[in-house]
C-alpha cells in the first residue's frame, strides 16, 4: 500500500503535468547545452590553427631582413635546435554557423617538411612529400572533408576564393590529426626571393626547451623583429573573444532565469490548483512541515528526472552532431565541458527555488476546515 504522500501516487494522479514539467526541464537543459556546444565548437575550430605552435615558434622581420647579429645570436643559443626558412600562405573553411575560419600553411624546402612532421608527430593518411617548386600541396584530412577535397584535387586562388594564395596546386599528400598544418615544397632560393619584404623562420627548440627558447627570444632587441608564440597568439585570441564570450554568458544567464521563472511559475500554478488536496491532508493530521517536505521531494525528483533526461538528450545530440555533421565537415567535435555542468544544474535548482518558496507560503495559509466545508 502506498503512502498518501508518495511520489508514485502524485505521478499517477498528475501524469500530464508531471511529464510536462520533467520534459520542460529536459528541453531547457538541451537548449542551454546546444548553445554552449555551438559556442565551444566555433572557438575550437578557430584555435586549431595554433596547435602547430606548441612545437615551434616563429620569428620574422617587420620589414626587409632580420639583422645579421641577431641571427647569429639565435643560431648560437643553446636552446635552439634549428631554423627553417619559410613563407606563409592562407586558406579557409566554413565554420558551424557559416562564417569563415582562416588557417596558415607554409612554403618550405622539401628536406625540411619531414623534420617538421617528425617534430609534430604528423603522419600521412595518403600520398607523400612533393619535390621542390612543383605545383603540389600537402593538407590535413580535416581540410579535405571541410572543403570536399581528395587526393588529386586542387587548391589555390585559381580554384577557389577560399584559398588566399596564387596558383593552382594539386593535392598529393593528406595528413592525419587535428594539427591543421599544410605544406607546399619550395626551394629556399625561391622562398628567400619572395621574402624580400618580410624574412621569416620557424624555430625548433631542443627537447623540453620551448619555454626557455621563447624567453631567450623575447629578450632579444626588438629592432626589426617580431616573435610569434603559442602563448602570445592564444592570449590575442582570448582577448578577441572576450566580448563575444561576455555576450554569450549574459545570454545564457537570461535564458536560465527566464526558463526557471516560467517553469517555477508553472509549478506554483500546479500546486495552487492542488490546495484542496493539501487542505484534506492537513485535516487528517498530516503536518504542514510534512506536506512541504513532500512537495520539495516532488519538485526535486521531477527536476532530477528532467536533468537526467536533458543530459541524455545532450549526449545523443553530441553523438549525432559529431557523426553526421562536425566530423564530415572537418570541424572540431562537439563535447560537454566542465563549464556546462553548473549551467545545466542551475536550471532545476532555480526551478526548485522559484517553486518551493511561494508554494510553502501558500500551504501555510491553507485552512483545512474551509477546504472541507467546500468539499462537503
């Protein structure tokens, strides 16, 4: 036999309203989670271009050549393993909301490409390294999916306005992983001749010496040189994203508060309509504290159920989104990060607060005698 205040009896006699509350919480959590995952996906799709700088740093002149005495200091420093002459080119893909995301590739000598690939633990999916000065390019497998390319396809501004480098280059190598680096084999003589405006090098540190190397480079005279490191670019991107993140966080807070107030008000109306039931329970000897505790349990159980279903829906969305959209499009994968957890938990917590306080006041005011007289 079930207790008169059991959740089972409550659910059995209020199926539609209880399911409505549970599903409303679940879909509210799904909405917050999807917005968060879309925002994270946009940021991470952009940040992938920085991954290469976890292994190397870049030094370049602001105009013309880097002073010879500075180059000698760099070559002689104990933290520097090698310098690779490079030039850069750029191409882009479309992110999850249809905006463009630009990535950097490098012109470098064919002999230097395997050195960089080995340092970054990059492997080929297919193809190999072309000869110097051939109209050929190595790209990442994510880019092939994002751009609908494959071995034997072409890139360059003669092919697509999403490629910001001159010419038409055949794809003869596709590499694995999330390090979205790209290579065009170019002789050092050609690179140097095209670097008359800006001289540029990739600096490879000795094992475990990246931080020390960057500290050494930062201490060099700033005459006509510019240092580019992972930490510097990451800080720049964070500053660029700060305004957008603030807007996003305000939007999330507004959504949480609006949904919580709406669902809390709906819960209050539901309990207001049950005041006869509560009056009868008080009349048969159930204390007000006991009824309030039962009400708290009802709201808490409904909230936990809604939270659980919402989280499951998020996992389903993540799986479907990754398999059917993010991965095939070469984008960063959706994931549920630690920042999302307090945001989705906030919804059932606020609903409990907005429901329990006004309903508790309502229950205190209920007079069982007047309720019985109405029923009779």
